[in-house]
């Protein structure tokens, strides 16, 4: 055994995150700040216009997340594709705010993302 005993813990829900924070004796006021940063979720979107996929990727990268897009996305050869949005709950909520600044189609994507992350946030 090592001096610091590193281990990986699984945090799948807000409840798991809150428990982990409380268990190490953190200030209870920090729970709402840290818990959403502890949960990584990947959201798959289907049939996304490639132009929209590029915008979503740029916005997510700007807040420290990632978006997996098809290899030739930037060539705009196909009309639509599936994408994977990778980030913490906090990053997904930030992405929703950023996407709401764009045109109607992106705003519609934002609403769908917001709906699914709100469901994730309260799963215990």
C-alpha cells in the first residue's frame, strides 16, 4: 500500500457526488458547486446538420468539453450525422446557455439537451 492510497471512485449521480463530498468533510456550501462537476455524461445526438455539429463542437470546446464528430465533418459533404457531446453536467448546462444564443435550429437542439440533462441531474 502507498502513503496516499489512491483509488478510483464511481460517481454516477448527484447523490453519489454529494455523498463523496460530505464523506471527506468538505464545506456543505461547496456541494452545489462541486457535485455537477463530478459527473461526466456523454450525450448522443442523431441527425445533426454538420454546420450545427461544428458550432456545438466549438461551443463545447470553449468550456472545456468535447464533441466527437464524424471524420469528414469539416468538409460538409454529408447533410447530417450523429455526434457525441462529452462533458460534465456543469459543462452541459453551460453549453445549453451558449447554444441558446444561436439561430432557431441550434436553439431547438439546446432545448433537447437541456431536457435530458435536467432528467440526469435529479436521478438518485
